[in-house]
């Protein structure tokens, strides 16, 4: 089971790295990036539209800074890290559905305390955890 999860995380990271980046002329087209890349470039990419692929992790994750936007913020995680999503409910159970593969479309934001997060606009379940 753990090997399967590691393989899936690797595949999500690989797919994310193969996504093409939007040019300055394609302002409304979401960029695909890994969560690790998002953490590295959050300040420079603030207010840009993005698409993330990964696993739903519910409300709590190890060593992931919380932006403290709302009490219902939740985590998406890929092989490169995790980040909180605010503004759009996942539609998933924060305990039972941990590990469900999803895509999130939204906008990169940075909290008043400097913590990056995603203001979610759309959540797509790509493979429901059984």
C-alpha cells in the first residue's frame, strides 16, 4: 500500500512538472506547478492562477504552515510538499477521504503573516480513495 502511494505521488509530481507554464499573454490560463515550486515562488507568483495535482489530506498535515484564513481550510499534498486551500470546500470527508487524488484550480495567495496558500475555485476528484 505504501509503495503504491509513493508511486502515485511520484507520478503526480512528474505530471505536474510536464505541464506548460502560461506566458504573460495568457493571464487567465492556470499554470501547473508542484507544491514545492509554489512554496519557493509564492511571493513572486501572488495572485496568479494555478492548477495543483495531489492527495487530499484533510485538516491537518505534518509540518505544514497554516495561513489561518478559515477554520475549514484543508490540505493538498504532492511528492514535493503540502499547502492549505481556502475558500472552496473540497466536498471530501476530512478523515475518511485522506489520500483521495484531486486537482485544485485556484489563485496563489499569501496570508498577512507571509504564509502561502491557495484560494480554491474548483476541486476535481481524480481517483476516490477506496
